C-alpha cells in the first residue's frame, strides 16, 4: 500500500523522499494520501508529536497542486505562532525547491515586498496567522478575491490549541467569511498531537463547510517512556534567612530554603551535558529556576548553557534559543512555560523536566512529546519542592494535591490513553461583538437585517438566538459603538471607531499592557508593571536593574547585574480539571498500586497522603468536618461541576468557596451537622434549580477581550451556558452515591 501511494506522489516529492533516505511512508501518511486523493472530505490528523503528520498533510496536497495548478493561492497554512510559520517555511522551501510551487509567509514580521508580490501574482502556498487573515478579509476584500478565488485547501496546525479559546472561533468565522466572499469552499485539514475527543475536533473543523471529516486512526504501537518523580522538602521551622539588600532584592548565590537548594543542585546535575527543556507552570518559577541553575554553573565553573523561553522574552532571544537547541552539538538547557509545547522544531532532546504538576493530561502529553523524537525513548523527569508545616490546623493541609494529580495524569495518559475533551463554546458574545464590528468595517453601511444575516449565519453563532443579537445591537447603538444612518442602516459609531481603528483590534485574546525592557538598544522582553529606578528584577533568566523609565513610551531601560532577582506577573494561567482526572486522583488514593517511576521519598510521601485521605473520610463521604462549623465537600467532580455546586450552595445561603484554582473540593461554613449538610446537598441536586437564578455577581463571567461592550445579561448567559454544568454535577454525584451505598457507615446510606 505504501508503495502504491508513493508512485501517486509528485515527482519532486518522490525525489525528496529518496534524497532524505526515507525507508517507507508512515501509516498516517499513507492514510492521509488516500483521503486527499480519493475523497472530497475534510481531514483530521491526530497522532503523536514527530509522527510525520505535517508531511502527511503536505505530500498529497502539494501533489494535487503540482498536478492541477491553481489560479490563485492554492493552499493556506494557518498557525497560532509566527515562530511555527518561520520554522515550517524553512522545511517547505527545501521540499519545494524543484516543484515550481512558491511559498509565502504572511504575518506582522514578514517581508512587505513578498506580500505585495503575492497580491500581484497569487499562487502557491500561503502561511498565515489568524490575525493576519482577519486583517486581509476585513481591510482588503479586493485582494482577497484575487488571492483566494481558487483556494483548494486550508491546513490548520495545532487544532487543539485553537479549539481551547476564542481565537479558534475567530478563525472559523474568518474562514467562513472568506468562503462567502470568494464563493469557494476549500477543504480543511487539521493537525494535532493532543486531542481527547476526535468527534468534537471533527465537528469543529467542519464548521461552515458542509463537508464530512475523515479522521484515520493509525496504531502507533505501545508507548515506551522513561519517567522519574523526585521530591524535596522545605521544613517551615528550619527556614534559612534570606539576605536582602536595601532595595528588597535577594543577594548571594542560590538563596532560599534547604529543599530549594537541594532541588536546584539536583536539576544542575541531572541536566549537565544533556539537551533539556525544563517546564514550569509560571513565568516567575521558570525565571527563578533558570537563574539558580546559572548561579550554580558559575560556582562550578561550568559553561552558561541556560536559556529562558516564554511569551515575554523577546522574539529575537527566543529565536536564538531555538537555533541553539536545533544544533546537535549544543547541550542547551532551556526553561519554558507553554511556548515550547507547540511543534517548533528544536531537534532531538535528551530529556524534558517538569517542575511541579502538569496542569492537565493534554499539557503532559504535549510536554512529553517534545522529547523522544527521531526514534529516542521519551524521558521525562518530575520534581516537587514541598514546604512542610509540622503543626497544620487543617486535617487536609498535609495532602499535596499537585503530587497526587501528577500520578493521576501519568496513569490516565500512559495506561488509559485518555486526554481531556475540549468543550465547545456556543455563546461567545465577545466574539459576536468583534465579528459584528469587523463585518461593518469591511462592508461599510449595512441594514440590520443584512448584518444579522452575514454575522449570525457564521457557524460559531448558530446557537445564539436572534433576540440576543438584537439586544447586542441596541446596546452598541446606545454606547455609540454603532450608529443608525438617515437611510436606516448601521455604521460604526464614534466610540466604535476608536476600537476598530486600533492595531489591537485584530486580536480577540486578552493580553495585558506590557512595557518594553531594553538593555541599551537590545530588547530583552516585556513586563507587565513598572519597576522603579534601582529595582532589580528577573527576565530571560538574568537579573536586571532599572536605570531609567519612559512611562509615555512604555519602555524600561536596564543594565545587567549579577545574582538572582525575582519577578512577579499578575496572571499566569487559568486551568480547569476534568471529572475523569479528579476521579483518577481519588482512585490513586484508594488503590494499593505501586508506581515504579516514584522515588523512594515519593513513595513514602504517597503512603502518608493515602493514610491521611483514608482516615479523614474524604474518599467515602460527601461531607467531611474540618472544624466546628467548617466542612469540606468532596463530590469528586471537575472544576465546572464543582463551581456549579458552589453557586447552588450560595443560593441556599451557605458560604462556599474553592480554596484554590485547582482545588478538588469545596470549603463551606455551615451551622448545622454533617448529616444536615449532606441532606441539603442531596435536596439541591434532586430539585434541579434554575441556573439563571443562581447568585452570580457581575464580575463572574467567561473572560473575553470585548466583554465591556456586551450587555451584562448576555455575559451571565454565556457563563451559565458555556461554563456551568448541572448535568455533569448530578451524574457525577449520583455515580458516587451508587458506589457508596454498598459501603457501611458512610453517613449517607439513607
């Protein structure tokens, strides 16, 4: 079969395969060729990192373009990152040398002359970001008509990334607007390494196309992985004194608690002469880790191989790091957050390190996928640093939920091949605002009926009632974002002009106001607050001192200084836990399984946590007393379902809260007994309250960049419909009750 497909590929591709000594086409590549060559379906390719899915998409598509040249751009490749476009551009240029097919980059940093050349002579393959495509469709309709009149394929890379937020919905809207403008319906091909529910991704990819979507499943074989989890401890009563200077900066090498110092020394040894990515969940943490590793290297007279790669490090420094990591001879150690989860080619890694727990199973899968390329066995090291307080007032205080969550994540992915499904977003009113303004900007004056037809006909808005759109339009007229004309039509109003004429209008994701950090004329990166002159802070793994601040230009001038400094960012991540992951945490605590990847210290810690959990009653009781009037509620459901119960309890005047963002239980203050609280919860679940009557404050909403221009009642509706999950809560608790009813003395048998 592989041989048959090979001879259907274009001659230049056959030559490329021979020259690169490919022994055969991979299964996913054969399957993709069959779908592209023999059907008219969309195509979703979901396989592991470095499995050849990029080539699986491009080989048959470029063959089709070679055999049947298009009269315009024939293929559009869409990526969430400019860096990914630049990376793919180099690979595609090599592949297309003898093809006669041109490839053009189109994003904010790409050559304007190359863009102009493409507009004059539309052809070949275009690589673009969603924001640049939005700009084209909104501002250059004439150019779009010639650029995309014969567009055959749209390739969407990192589909899971787009599915997770409103940016993906924006992309679907713009693609549908382009289809309507050019009167052409190109096939879509989606690429992803981490999808929990294939059918959800197929539905997402198909939006507005009217096509079927093929998703070939090719067995990848059993995963071989090397894992190790290690733990370090800071004891609160043995805290070291950290020396600070007059500006409040830490001085001296590797300051901190004993556990922290032991952790940094361990990381230094484990990464020595090994090409490594060290992942952490926050920018503060990864900056601190890498600064400490650099200090230890200086003390040991070792080479400075430590780099930092996150969204606030300048593009130039990030690209330099990527180039160094591609070099097989360089044993670079790079600290990162999410920026290196996506598929930028950084060559073969010796290992990856995760400091603390991965946020989700899909995040773990992405990070594991960064190592083990080119036939290597993936090697991932987890490290934890705990601060232990001997006298904890809370019986649950000694439980390290992050540690248990890590075990649950590993077990779910490696043994059950499970990842979180990405729930659809059906009521994205902030995007509805954006697409309304963008459509008017593109078309000029439109009647309300024509505007509603153009916007509400887009796939992402199919479930929003016309009445809701009417409310939005009336509100926008009232706040002067829209204006009625003498002819009865609608145009952009005075206040709306300020929004649509800003360069920030193309983006729909929230981004803080950043200040540029410069060392003389070299840009280091960005920060989200002003550090006054003389203050030291960390960025890009190094310490800097502010020497001047230009608030008007939003620039901070710095000089490099020795030692370790801190940096704090206002918001670093939002995360929610799925019910299946939370249930797995419970099963880890209940089971007597052995986990060979745990160190001896970790095994001892897990045994302690299991003992506490089992004796506290949380594993087999809905309600557990914490103190006289304080209770913990453990329905063992995901974050959305837990939040739903939280508001339902507040409606009954019970003070309820999640103690922290990834908490798996509710803390409540209640004057009655444990049994009375259990009865109240069961009563709530049996009586199915109206979710719109829940006591939701105006500040509780699904985050959105344009929320301030949307009526509050619509934002509340979005939160209720797209975030709260009553059915999931009821089903989750019901399944637990069915399990517990067989158990004696669980307190809720009646």
